[in-house]
């Protein structure tokens, strides 16, 4: 996420407490066909449906929809050109596209081209759409095209026309022919066809057909991407690239390399970047609010500044793998703009939220735990719910405060997605499934031991049933802890509020805060007896000492002076053997042991001359259970 400069939120946005978004008045660049398949296409220039490039109400940004991004991308190109295809590919077309994918792989991991812009977008699995690109090669398929299923009126009857079903079948056939070609989220297949071959999404031309057909210009596409499986097996990520070089509705005609540049500007780069950030369509990063615009759609026709002029006189705005290219920019949330290249700087936001039932199917959500550089400026919520006119499955709400409430139209499982923004648009997303129509968990916990002493480890145990995760706040400023049985040690004697937040198996959260009193330890300030010596200020005739922990046994020491003599009293809280100098005594239970402090001749002389004497001795306690503990203690006596 590059530091293209932070921009403050406009005053009108800063004052916004909650904006519930309305649907645009037309279709989207992401379309769902009547039979349920979803596709994302690059429309003709100036023919994008209303709302396709419009932005959400508070930020002109992409929002996270809860699905995956591609953590890496290995790319395959299938050139489908039977011997009877006429006209055939231009001589430089296939080699130019191969060069492009090879150059992307060569510069993988750098910030030098538009593929770097996608690296700011994450998913709930912890992945980012990394610029980690590999070109696995291309194949030429000379099998004949299947029969035309595009429907009456789509193209001249003599032209070849391929539907999306037929494109998917072609990819599935090639995957079967190449056992090492996988179906997963890190590989993408590009089907490229020569001039004269058209396409339609299905047999109804009004649903969408390729550029140059007789379909309505408002439904024509230059290229599209999706995820499919051709009716069997795991899904694969793919894109269809018809031949659009020279079509002003799809590309500018500026070709630093040759005819293949028409494919790059006419959809190949556009669909490649959208596949990385939204491979399953409206599940990754998209401006779902305003018609499903993805990162490429927001920058359709935006080329940015030229970097120079190629030897053939064409301008170029990208240098990839040492070659010159000219194609569109991609959308950057950080900075709210289209960019040619991107390098993240600054701190990354964090996104988290809790959910608790209110009443019925109403849920309360709280993202207070989220963070962003300079503070969170904006929260974008998506609630999967069929009660909205925006989309049959999603309701969106934007807030500048972390708490929001949503009432679902029905009980059951719902996906909730949250995007957190800093003021400059730097973003992060998270998502999880919650369950409505169920009560929130009622957390409770126990401690061991029950009497807590400073510097002594405490084991906390979650006693809440059917819990999938725990978060502990021990109230002393220490980092949060996870898990059902964390151990924590308090450094100070004081009262602390311990908060346990749990998430149950249905996605509901509940919290409980319990005050905890931590007592001071009994300390042995400096364990006694030995040669006396002058000391400073005279002490009182008796002194009390704090109690410290000797493993599982506590000691309390104090002195007592009477007419009969001077004594040291040591209180132990358990069984063991107590030794002071050469003397020892066995203790069977918690009790107080009294030692007479007898001074030798030299010590008595020091006491008489200096009015004080310091005794030092080593106190050793051998507890019945646990390791020995020893201290050197000191006590000052006066006449």
C-alpha cells in the first residue's frame, strides 16, 4: 500500500455517523446471468453501465466482501486456432502475449508496474494479493470450434461464436490433456481466440456478447473473467480474451510492441488484475455498492502519464521486464486513485469485530478493536441478507463509529464482512459467519489459585460451554491472550478487571468482566545472623517484614524485644524444615517458629559502643513439596 500521500476525509464525511447505501439505477460490470453464473467483463469505452465506475458514499474505494484473493498467480495461455480459422492470428500476436506474461514473471515482486497495485488487498485467510507471478507457458489448440450456440442475432450466421459454456469446456479439455495443470486459487487460464471469432455469455445475446457483434453496445464486452468448473471437478480461475486489436471501443491503438498490445489494453491486463483481487467475483475486493466495480473497472480508460515514446513512435506508460507497454492503471485504496505502480509504506490497519444478539434477528456489531494509522476513519460493513435492493444477498452500511446494528430478514447463518480504513484510504478487511436467532454465550472463568499474589503465576480457565475461541484481557496493560487456559503473572498488588470475550461455535460473542484482587507477597528483605557491625540510623525495637512466596510456602518475619531477650519470629504456611545458621527445626504444618537472637561478645560490644548492631544470617526453607528456597536476611537491633 503505497504512501501516495494521506488525504483527510472531507468534513461532510467526517460528520457522517451512518450512511446506508442505495442501489445504482442500472446493471453492473459484474453480472449474474439468468442461470446463476457470475461474470465480470470489460465494457466498451463509454458504454459502461451506470454505476460501474461510481464510488461508495464515504470513500472512493474497493470494499472487502469476505472471500479470497489469489496469493500468487501462475498463468497459462490457450490459443484456440483451428487450421480453418480465418483470418488467423497476426504473426507477432502470440509471441507478444507470451512476452507480456514472461515479463510479468520476470519483474515479480517489484513495484514497477500495475501488478504491484493489487498487493494492498488481503483476505480473511491472512493472504494478500501478492505480486508473485509465474508464466507456465502457452499451448496452441487446433481443434475445431463447436457449433454456434450464441443465439439468433448475435453475429452474422457465417461467423464462429463461442459461449461461456464452450470456453469453460475448452479449458477443462486442456487441463485434462495436461495432468500437471491444476484447478485451484493460484493458477489462471486465459483463452485467446483469433480475429473473426466472437463470443456471447450464453444463447441470449441481450445478456452480453463480445465487441463487434450485433448485440447492443451497452452489453458488449472486450474481455471477461470468472471461476468455473465446466460441470465437474474443482473450480478454476479463467479469462476469455477475444481479438479486439484495432477496435476503438476496447483499446487506444497505441502499440509499443505490436498487435498483441491491443489484447493487453483490450482486457488482458484488466481481467488479470481483477482475477487476482476478486477471483470469485463480488467475494474479494469490489465496490459492490455501486454495481460491482472491481479494481480494473474503476480505472477503465485511465492510462496515467506516459513515460516516453517507443522506437515505433507509440507512447508507453509501463516498463515490464525491460519491454515497453501501454495499458490502463489499476485502483489503489490508499490515496483513492488509479496508479501505474505502487509500493506500500506506513502502518497496516487491523480489522476485528464482535457480534452479540439484541432481540429476534437483530444483531449488534462492534469493531472497537480495529486500528488504523491516525485512528480508524471509516468502517464499511456488509451483511449477507436477502432483504436488500442493492444485491439479492448483501446489505451494506458505512459508519465512522465502530458500533452498528443490523436486523436480518431471517434467522440462520450469515457472512459479515468489515473493511477498516485510515484517513488516506489504507485498508484491511476481515469476515466471518455469524448465526442469528440464538442467544449469545454467557462467559465464566475460574482461577488457580483462588487467592492471587503478585509475582505468582495464575492459571485462568474458561468455563463457558461450546466455545470456539477466547480472548483474555487481564486488565494490567499486558497483551491480550488467547486460548482456554492461559497463565498470567501480575507484577503489582492491586485490583484488576479481567475481561474474557468468547466466540461460540455459531459465531456469537459474549464478554464478562470480573474484578480480581492481587495481594502483596510476604518478602524476606535480606535473610541474618553473623558478625555485627555499626549501622546508620537506629531502628525501632521491633520491625515487621512483608511476606514472600517460597515456592508454595509463605514466610512472614518479624522481630520482638522483651525483658527476656530478642527474638526472630518466622511464620511458614506449610510443612518442611526451616534452617537458620546451624540451627534447624521440622515444621509439620503452618505455624510460627521463634528463634532467640543471642549476641556474642563482639556483637554486645558493638551494641554498647554504637547503640546498634546489624545481624545477618541465611534462612533456608526445605518445603515438603517443591524446591528449596534460601535468602540472606538482615535485621538491625538497638539497646
